[in-house]
């Protein structure tokens, strides 16, 4: 198992109103305190003499199975040092990132007063895009090497739908998603409409926590595919109705319309023009419609709302 995969597994084991009204909130007086620690810098600039100091500062990254020889080999690796150097070109100064995270934490705390801002730690994971950001109550770990820009040479062989979000502007979106994942209790209702609405609730929380981020960045679609879903929302909804998918419990619908993928699977000639996750987008619009028509509903009430009832009360009409 690669070093970074093992470390992340160990870490996870240890650490186991109206829409516009809710969005346009004043968080200037919300107090959040957090630090940003540069494990990536501390680790890749260390040596045999000061490695013990680094291990004492970040004990959760150095389980007993990771010997000093393994750590030093990683530090001295030419490929690892090249990755570190490329990351430093973009993230030598992380003040902009800290400002974005400050705004995120303020908005989360505004809506969830018991929220405590986590310590933020930056690291490199050999471009493990499945572990972009990890959140466990008191720690938020950011893999900076996943965010070097979608056209970076290191991502040349990556699918477009993956590297579309490998940009510095997407870190805060992934951080918000990691926090939101801890706030949403999975529903026992396995119907397709319930799953869409559950994903829509997550997206609506992004609206609340990241009011200055564009919808395109929040959903993470390529520009042409984002335009496609905007222009075909009515047709997507008509397809779901015609094929009687809304109350289906067929788990294949997850892969077809909810999971990250290069495109959604309508089994039609022009599927490749669509983005993956169109069901997430539709669920988002249903939840937005519900909140627009129920402007006295709090975020907590929204999260607790039964999906079937929410759908009936949403008065959702797809964009034509």
C-alpha cells in the first residue's frame, strides 16, 4: 500500500427562511478561530536530523508502521520533490485559501452555532483525487497537489470530468462538501426521488455556506456540460417521468444519474453531451423550489424534512 494511502487510512481510523434570505446573511460578527499548518512544507523540507521534531508535531501522520527510513526515502524521492516544488509554485502563500476557509467557517457557524472550526493541515497525497479533503471534527486535511489547475501537466492523463475540479478555487467547495457530509443523516428511503432530494439538500447547504461561489463551481460540471443541463432540464425531468423512475428503487440509477461520471446514462444517442450527476442537479432544483415556497423553514427543518413530503410541497417546475 502506498505511503499516503496508509497514512490517510490511519488518520480516518483515529479521527473517526427564503433561499435569498438564508444566503444573504451578515457573518461579519461571527467569530471563528483556526490555524493552518503546512505539513507538506514541514515534511518535504525536513531531514534525518529534524525528522523527530516533525513526527512530534504531526503524530497522526507517523504510525509505528511508518519507519524513519520510509519517511526519509519519501522526502528524498526526486518525484516527490518535484511534486512539492510544483505545489509550492501555487501555494507558497496560502493567505487567499485561509480567507476562503474563514468565510466558509463563518457561514457554517452562523447556521450551526455549535460548529467549531477545525485545524487545517495541508499535505500532498500523490494526487489522490478520491481523498481531496478529509474532515473529522477537529481536523480538516487538504491535499494541495490535487489543485494545481485543470491543465497542469501532472493531470494530462486524467479524465476531463475529474480534472475540471482540480483548481485552487475548488478547495473551498470540497471543504464545504466534507463538512456537509457529516451534517446529513442518510435517509432510509431508497427511492430515486428520495436520493435526488438527499443530494439536493447537500447542494442547498453549499448555497448557504458558499454564497459567493458560482453554481457551476458548486456542481463541478465542465462549462459546456453545465450549459447542457441548464438547457435540457425540462427534457431530463420528462425522461424521469416517462420512464417511471421517480419512485424506483433500482440501484443502477445511482450509477446512471447520481454518481460522479463522465456523463449520465439515458441510453440515448447523445448521452456524452450530458454531465454525470444530472439527478443531483435536479434534486438541487427541487430543494431550491421547496425553500422558495416555504420561506419560514429553517435549515435544520429542511434537513429533517421527509423527501416525499418535500417533493409534494416543492411545486417544482423544470426550467424550459
